């Protein structure tokens, strides 16, 4: 059961951070609308949390290695981790001007990702810098791509 909770939490946290940051950055660069960013974050926090939880559920079922309780533990922990971590990105958007909020959110999300990656590396007894660098690089690529995608969409359809 403990591994199932860890699987769901790890997936939900990572997906919640990267998906929400990518969405925020893309919407900000494409619309510069606080309303669009808030709506996007709430949509991801709910719809994508359910979607990812179902994805983990089906994936765990397909392996035929887990009990129903383990499958549901992964499902529920994925949903709650993604929902909770994704929702935390609303706080800077509500408190700050949008450009500042996006920067604060990026710092927050990347910090949590780095800390969690460090914990994973220590648990695996591998050099933390390798795991942290790998996960941080992927997150930064997503942020950069969605930033430029938002600009491109704005220039084509704006």
C-alpha cells in the first residue's frame, strides 16, 4: 500500500507542477489575461487531476500486479497530489500582478520539483545532482516551449 501511495503522490506532484506551469506560462504569453490563467489553473486542477488519476488507475489495473486497494490508493493519491499542488499556483495569481505571479509560480514549482527530486535521488542512493538536473531540465523545456507557443498562437490568432 505504501508503494501505491508513493506512486500516486510522485506522479501527481510532478504532473501537477509541470502541467500547471506550462499552462500558466502559455496562457500568460498568449493572452496576458489573469482571468484566462485562473480559469486554466482551475480547469487543470480539476479535469487533469481526474484524468491523470484515471490514467494511473487503468495503468495499475493493466499490470495485474496490484490489489484493488493498492490500485485505489494510487488513484486517490494521484488525484489529491495533482489537485493540491496544481491549486497552489492560484495563490500567486490572486496576490500579485500576472507577470510577477508567473515568475513566483515558476520559482515555487521548480523549487518543489528540485526538493522532491533530491529526496528521490537520496532514496535511490544516486548522485542527487543528476536526478535534479534531469527533472529540472525537462520542466524548463516545457516552460520554454509553452512560452513560445503562447506567443505564436497570439501572433496567429490574436
